[in-house]
C-alpha cells in the first residue's frame, strides 16, 4: 500500500503529464528522485523512446563528497552537454509530480547552464 505522500505525488504527476508532451524536436526531460540519487531522461513521447538518460549512478559519474543538491546540478549539466552534442537544444521539463524546489530545481539549473532551453 502506497503512502498518502506517494499517492499525492502520483496525482500531481498525472495532472502535469496531461499538459506536458515531448516530441523529437522538443523532448521531455523527466526527473525521478530517490532518497540518495537523481535520474533524468530525455523522452520522445511520439515513439515512446528514451533518447538519452543520465543519473548520479551512471558509470563515470564523479561520486566525490558532495551534497545531493550538488549531484543534481552535475547530472543536469552533464545531461545537457550530452544532449547538445546530440543536437538537442530545446526541451520540455517534466518535474514528475515533485515540487520545483531543491534537487529538482538544481537539476533544471544545471541543464540550463549546460545549454538546454526550456
């Protein structure tokens, strides 16, 4: 049985996903955050394919002693750099039911600094 907090997030997620849609020109940047790590994917919703993904658990990610917020910023920045190398510059941001605050906000800031346009 899911907690009330999780059910609330899923309800918000459903409401957000009704409005946010990614296509090949403007893929959707979906964010998932667990207790320790953060995951980000660029998704083309027309074909249902993940174009690119990056997380704080990805091989080669520098796990130096840093806060979870710092890790989020680095994930966003590295995802943006990889996306721009693959020819993606414009995206649609999907916060996945989470508040635009803390780690989710830091990931978005890192993505913007890396060159992605929301």
